[in-house]
C-alpha cells in the first residue's frame, strides 16, 4: 500500500469521533452531581482529620469569629468520604440552636471541598452539610420533609445520612444535606447567574425604602453581581404597597415572582408544621433567586429538623396539630404571607393544592409507610451513636408518640405517626373534606 494512502487512512481515523470513549452513549444523560451522595438507602462514612492537636479549640474559635465578627473562615483539614481522600478542605461548625443547645461534641458541620483546592469536588459537589438532627429523636424529620418537597417538583435540598468521624473519634450519625449554591441553582433552574439572596436573620420582606444598604444585612448577596438588590426591592415594594381591600393587581406580582411554587412550598410547610419557616413563625431559612430564564424570583426553602412541630415557643401540642393552614402569625412582620393568603385567587390555589395533597400523597398510609421503611434503614446507626441527644428508647417512642409535656410550648416533641394522624384529620375538617383515609 502506498505511503500516502496509508497516511490518509490514519488521518481519517483520527478525525472520526471515538464512540464509547470520548462521547456518552446516545440518549444517556450526563451524570448529575450528587447522584451517589444522595442516593436513598446508603449511609456514607465521612472522616474529618486535622493535623493540629488543638483542632477542636480552633473550630470553636472559627465559629465564634463567624458569629460575633462575621469573619467567614474555615479550618483546613483532610476529609475521607467512603474511602476516597480529599485534601485541604475547608471545615467549620454551623448552626444556631443546634450549636448552642446540643450537648457534647456532636455539632453540625459544613465541609467546603473546594475552599483551598479550587476544583476539588465530592461527587461533583463543592459543599456538604452535616446536620446533627437537633430536637429530632427520630433523625427523620428533615429528610421526610425535604424529600416530599422535591417529589412535588419544588426546589429543595437533597438529603441522606452519614456516619462522621473527627480525628478518628466517632462523632455520630448525621443528616447529610445539599448546599444551596450556584451548582444547586444550575441543577434546579438551568441557570445560575441571576440575583441570589439568603434570607437571614430577620428577612421579613418589609419595605425599608430604596437604599440597598438597608437590605444587605438580612438579605445576604450570594451572587457575583455588584448590585443585585433591584430585583429584591421590586418584590418587596410590590407586596407591601398592595391594599387587599382594593383588590390588588395580580399580574404585577405574578410577573416578577413564581407565586404558584411558593404557595406549594408554604402548603407543604404548613402540613408538616415546619415552624422554623417564614410562613409560620420565623422569617428566615429561605433563599430567593432571580431565575434568568423566567425573569422571576424563586422561593427556595431549607432546614427541616423542626418539621412535625419539633419545637414551638407558641403552641401546645393540640394547638399545633389543629393549626389552621391559613395561619398568619404577624401580618406586619410577614407581609408576603398576608399578601398571598389575602387574595382569593391565591388562597383558592393554595387550598386546592392542599386538598390535592391530602387526597393523593399526604395521607396517613403513605407517610406511616415512609416512617416505617426509613426507621428500618437507620435504626442500627442511631443505636450506635453514643453522642446523640436522645436515647434509643426516645427514638423508638417518638416514631409513634409524643415525648415531653404536651401542654407546655417548647417542652414536647410530637410523635411522627400520631402527629400525622391528628394533623390530617384537623386540616381535612378545616377544608370540609371527607375524613376517610384513601390508599
């Protein structure tokens, strides 16, 4: 064969696509970040290791600096996840009540795998949260709540579990949750470059005027935009300037805010009585993102360890179980709830969605089945956790019945199954629904 012809064949081969090597098989989607970490049924092992002997004191100092001086630092350490090593990761303690009132060394942590090694990721994720299940003897509240939101197509963090070790010491069994960051935005909305805010600690959505500086403390800018606040101020101005008595103008809010998704999130939050949320008792634990595709702000919830009313400074158990799904704690402090539930159009959509959930998904049979299956998966890990806040007996009891004084707000933790039973019955009565359980 002539040399020129041979060379031509080689060159042609080199220019052809290498099917099965350089390209994914036809129809096969690119692996989604976090698919392995957040797969159901797997309890991961996470080992955090520091070289310094006083690492614990350093972690406490970093937490104190963050809380008092707002200096956002991490401690550098190495992390092993399911046997795979990640070097020079950023580690810090996190949480408020879960830090201050959780006894012993089992604190909540945030691990930033790309803090010091820019492109380092675990299963495609830059950051993971390790939550210590504060005030949850069952370890299930956050997972059941977040899973339910996601199954409804709503933007919420994924959730799984991990056994966590610090310098060889078993800290305990943790709830592992997804970080809400730009990767989360891209996976949930298909874009990540819009205005992005974290609502904390008093993100009431009250109008404070046109000066953006007045919004910076309670609506932390999480985007790279130099001045993202016009979108936020448009929303806040709109919900505060409407008079319900005048009938309002629905189109204006609908054009800048994903109202239906927000109402669905509020509906799920109310059914689960996740009291540490904007539409119930506390104006925080949410993000707002300006979706570049729709040009609308999106409501993103997180933090579900208080679901099933694990803590409430205001309600007795009976009051919590019977609480109206149209409850408005303080209309002046929560103007978005006042606005959404004050107009018939939105109120009707909200109540119809709750009715749909009660008839099809938020049913006693289905929720009890979830609780039973999840308890089987995690029971041995709960029992092995010697640093947990509650006993093994508390774990077993709280699956079914309430722990603590039911008449003293804040002194009880409702049983998962008993709370579901009474909550469904109460809401169906309020909405004048048939109280018979459907399969």
